[in-house]
C-alpha cells in the first residue's frame, strides 16, 4: 500500500459525540530497529514479540465543537490530568491530520492507564501511541460507514500506519504474536509504513513464550530514543548494522520454522548487544546499560551453561533486561530470578509476561 491510500477524503456521516476504548500491548523487538529516515521510516527492518500483560488501556471521548481551527484535547493518566503529555500528542495530531481530517472538529478527552507501573522503566510509547491510534481509527471508521476500505486488514494497517507516526515501535503493537516492520525481501507484504503479522510457519517451541522484565533502573533515560536514532546518521558502522539486521531477520525465518532455540538465542542476544554497541560508538557516545544490567547478563550466561536452559536476554534502549524463555521452563526460571537476579533489580521489581495476540477493542 502507499501513503495516499490512508487519506480519508470525506465523511458521509456526522457524529456529535461518542466514546471508544482500546487496549494495546507493548512489544519487545528481537531484531532491533535503530536509525530512521524522515517521516518515521525505519533504516532497517525489525521483528518483535507482542506482549500480553504490559499494555495501555485508552478511552477516547469526543464531542463536536464550533471552533474547527485548532486541536483541542485534555489528557489524563490514571485519572490525573497530564498537561506535560500534550506537546507530544499535539505533534502526533499534526503528523496524522492529513489522514484523519476530523481531528480539529472535536474536543477529545484522552483517559489512559498502564497495567505496568508508570515510570517503571518500561517504555510506554509503543502501547500508548498504538492505543490512541486505534481509538482514532475507530472514529474514522464510524464517520466513514460503508466506506469501501473498511475491512479488518485495512483497519489494522491504517492504525499501525498512524501509530508509527507517534512512535515507531508502536506500529508493531496492533497485532500479534510476531510482527515485522520495515521492507524486507523475504516478506512480500512487508512495508516501511506499517507493521505486518508474521506470515510464515512458527514452531511449537515459540508458542506461549515467556518474557520476564527485570527492572534494573526506573529512572528517565539519559538520552531519548529520538536523539539516539538521529545519531545513526553518519555513524561509521551504520551500513554494516543495517545489513546485519536484514540477515538476522532472514535467519530467524528458518529458526522459527525449525524451532532451533540455540540459534534463536544467538541472534536475539547478538541483536541486543549490537543495539547498545551502536550507542557506545556514536558521536556523541553514551551507555544506557547499568552495572546491574551486566550482572544479570553474566548470571544468565552462567545459568544457561550450568543447566542447559534455553533462556536468553534481550534489551531495549535502556538498562532493563528482558528474559525470554519457553513456557516449559517458567517454574525453574522463576526460582532462578528469585534466588539470584532479584537482588540486581531496583526495589526487587520484575514483571512476568508472555507473548500475546495484539490489541483489543473494549
């Protein structure tokens, strides 16, 4: 699909007021996206597990207004008004107005809450922006009743397309359980504009996969993801990194089909460390891992060597550690966490999650 197909040209209906609620999950990338072009276009393809329990629930109330010149909205997190969220949302509205021309016709009340603790160190932009994009796409559908493109596939693509313009990784939170984003030669339907559900065979080994998030550092990141992505421009290793991402994504197709967990571990851990290596070799350079991040990684390696476990780690652009492992190991891994890893978590906090099915209309 092309950008123009997401533009709604007119609305055959008018609605004075209404309300819609969506829940949308966070996701954890296996092949990382780091570096982007204009208009939130990724410099390399990525693929992620959609999570189940770490999600954002957003209710969007809308009422028609007389002044149709400016955007008008209020934002609440856990019933507390959050005016400091407004600049980011206004930027988002400006980016998507061409595709949702009703945006200035209504006053919106955005009520959102996360199932994970706010400021826990878990990125909420993916789940938050995807939930908001889904609410707005629902209003677009209400106003466009009987529009020829209102099938589920188009709806999901448009929601993912809009979510991407709020937060790149948000486009991978619409569907589940595996979602790819970014043009890749092996995925004929892949796109830089939106995420697509993984189309190939997935071995039973990866069904009901678990993700335990070890909360190492709940503070605000020293460097925002937006700034970090920008540092990939003129990065001395950028071209090779982008080639590596394409190859790793291609290799994962065979891994998902065969169920080869050892090969999965090598790709996923290499991707996590490469992401942070790119941060440490940019100019200016920075380190988001903390001493406890390294303590946990080394203990995971030692545990795997000792027990022949298939647990592995991955990292986002932060200090927290995601432990990925088969459902069959859940009891043993939980003991391992409580016996050896919880001491490296801030306030002993961690979150048990598993792979989910994507967003849901409530």
